[in-house]
C-alpha cells in the first residue's frame, strides 16, 4: 500500500500528493511498462516452440 499524504486548499479539496520518492519511482516504472505493452500490442506473437526452433537454427 502506498504511503501518501494529501495537501488541501482552503476549501478542503485535495490539490497535491506527497509520497516517498521510492513509491513515485515505482509508479513511473509501472507506467513505462504499460506504455511499452501498449506500443507493442500489434506485434506478432511467437509460441515457445517457435522461439526454440529459431534459436536452434542459429547454432
């Protein structure tokens, strides 16, 4: 669970978040992973056996 603190304005509305830097970096890494997944979603997939055949043919 993330450890976050909220900063509010004079109306009590949340305007900012304070969290440990390590949590922030972890979130950024997860966002980057999701970006790469989305970017590669149209790529052709290979079965495990196809990859093994490709690797063995390079020997």
